[in-house]
C-alpha cells in the first residue's frame, strides 16, 4: 500500500493528468476499496485527477458510491471521478449477495440511480433490486457541481450505445487484438450520441490498455512479461481461454498491437497512431500486473510523465489528449 501511494504521488509530481484505481476482490489486487485509497492519495497530491477504473456498479450500492466519491471530491478539492462498469471479474456478486443472472439489469438500474443522485440533493426513486428512496437527501454533496461519471465498456455495441445515449464519457478497454477492430465502436458511440441529441465533441473517449515503459525496449518487455503472462494465463484457465505465448505477447507490443510496452519513443508513436484511429482524449495504462519492482514501476511513471506525455500533448495540435 505504501508503494502504491508513492506511485500516485509521483504521477502527480511528473504532471500526469489522472490516476485511476480499479475495484477488485481477488488476492492479486489490493484495491477492494478504491475510494479509500484515492482519498489517501488526495491528501498527498495537488493536481492529478483521481478516478476508479472501475467501480463495479452492478454489485455496489449507488448511494454509498455517490457518498464515497463526493467525500473524495471534497478531500481533493474537486479532482474525483467515477468510472462505472460491470467489472471484468465476478467475485463481488457472491461476496455482496447478488445473483449473476441479474448482471446487466443490476448495472442499468444502479447507473440510473447514481446519475439521479448526481443531479439532485433530494431524491424519490424506486427500482427492483434496492429499497426505494422517498424524498431523501443524500450527503455530502461533491465539491464539483456534479461528479464526472464515465462508463467503462469492453466492446459490446449495447454498452457503447448506452453510454452514448446517456451523454456520458466512454472508456473503451483494448487489452487484445488489433486496435483498428475497435474503431467502429468509437464511431458508433459518437453517432449514437448525436442521435440522442448530445454533441459528440463534448463527450471525451478514453482508451484503457496494458502497458509498461523502461529506458530500454527489451528490458520493458522482459520486466512486464512474467507478471502479465501469469495473470493472463490464470484468467484464461478460469474462463476457458487458451494461454498467451511469448510470441503473441511480443506481437502485441508492435504498432498495431494492443499493449503499450517499450521505450518512450515507441509509446509515443503508438499513442499517436491510435489517436489517428480514435481521436480520443485520454489514455489509461495499467502499468503493473505483479512481479515488477517498485523502483522500476517508479521509473515507468517518471518516463510516462516526462518523456511520453509532453511529446504527445505537443504533437496533438489542440492539446486535447490526456495521459
């Protein structure tokens, strides 16, 4: 935990725009309560935005989520965000007493309630999976007029259209395959937003991927591979996928692969290549999947903030990308 907080401090010091922390309930992850950790980071940072990535909203109480992140927003003087998603793992459902058959229905209902809480201090609401609210106030209110709420999607058209129809920013996970395959989802998002009466130009898109940076490209690949392969192959066994080989991993590091792993110049080239595909405003990189020393993780963040982000910002003419 001390190492994690130190990385968040460094990310702020080197000028990165956002640090996002996922909610997980597995032994490989320490962040089962992201808002608590982000609040600790808020007291130790000055400028960086602090987000979940994601809050597993299907198995969470939206009232409590709103209160937690409104509190974080007050501690951070307006730097909190919520990234809502259904999550890539299912441990939270039995843990909190929810039925997996309600997976999608829970998310839709809870997202609607979270958005309603964000709009008004007092709320009257009724749904299927939670006790109703009858003209009740929900406190505290955030420092910002409203909490920014992003919707994280894994590449299903239904999820993309939902985010667009609600006029919410979209975070698109690309953790495998060729990035070009995901361009239609971004196009669908912007078209659906326009059809729903929202201006697509006002709705940011984030690309969320795996990555690691080192002074030497081969060293970055060798450092990231052990933890990455262990995690991906473990998940593969759980879900009936085939394992990943080193050859596949090395291919994913290429310009048209999904992973951002290498020397700063390679990372810059790949970000700009994908920006040409998506025109996105944010990139989030999961820099570690276990097994990487703290010193190397700190160096990766330093390189991202000092060697990658400034070049990307300069190259994108309107300066609309955040890393």
